[in-house]
C-alpha cells in the first residue's frame, strides 16, 4: 500500500510542477490546472472529480463556475438543516444542455457535476446509439428519508439533495432507454447505459446501478463524493 502511494506521488509531483509553471500561460487548456477556475462549458479532465469536490467545499467558487457557464439557473434560499435533512447552496436548473423530466433542487456542486455529465452523455449517445438525448428521466434529488426508506438507519444522501436518481434517457427518435428495461440485455441500449454509468464515475463519488443491488434495478444513483464506489 505504501509503495503504491509513493509511486502515485512520484508520478504526480512532476505533473504538479509543470502545472505550476504553465498555469498562467494562454496555451494551457481549461481545467488542466486542478486548483484553477472550473470551466463547465469546457471538456472535463482527469481532475474532474477532485474539482467537483472542491466546488462543494467552496460554494462561492461553485456559483462563480455556474455563472461562467451556459447553464441557466436560479439560486434558492437554503433549506435549514433539521433532523439531518436540508439543502445548502441550493439551486434550481432553468435551462441546461438537456431538459429533465421534471424540475429539481440540488446543491450547487451537484448541479455542476450534472451539467458536466450532460456533455458526456451526448457523446456516448452518439457513439453507441447514433442519436442525441433530448430528455433525462429522473426520480428526483431531495427526500427527507433514511437510506432505502428504512425506519432505523442513517440518512440518505437524498436527505440533503446530494444525489440524483436517473431512470432513463429519451432519444431524438422518441425512444426511451430505460435502466429498468434495457439494463442487462444484449443491445446497444445496454452498452450505452453501462457507458453512462462508468462515465458518471468521473464526476460523482458514489455511482450505483442495477449491478449493485435490487434497490437500484430501475435507476442510476449519482451522488457527490461518497466512498468512490462505482458499481
């Protein structure tokens, strides 16, 4: 374990040194300086998850990143934290790259991650299905409850709206690619959904699919930070 850590540090130190040297030069692509401004209209890099985590820790930087992007959003008054439930840095999407089946509230950092994820979803839909996504179907973000709705357990990430559950994607030809109906089939739709799950792991700390357990048989659970689990 220690040896692996030393190898990782040895690999990252030269990269960090280069980034320090080049961070002020105009030819450095956006988002390649991990501690610099996050440009959500530009391609994400290897640092995407770290940058989203930083935006969650720095709400002012997060709102500034949203303001610089093409996303249209509305800042909402925070839901005060009571009994483990509430929403801070609360945002509502007005218009994004892809419409959603219904409106939802979320912390700024979750909205930033979703906005970046939308760009990748369009690329995957073109690659696997030769289509564009015209709507994202979802089950929502905020719900003041425990995990799996149990009476005696810890609070769900949904209690603070730090997760969104995506149930499917509507394509430009009107077809619905459904997690419940298409996951596990031998089909391009299944391949697309698996790629969508894997791609989400670039932005979200906890990504759960039907491969995880039966509670996720009909949706992809995309959660900020978490335990870096992608299954």
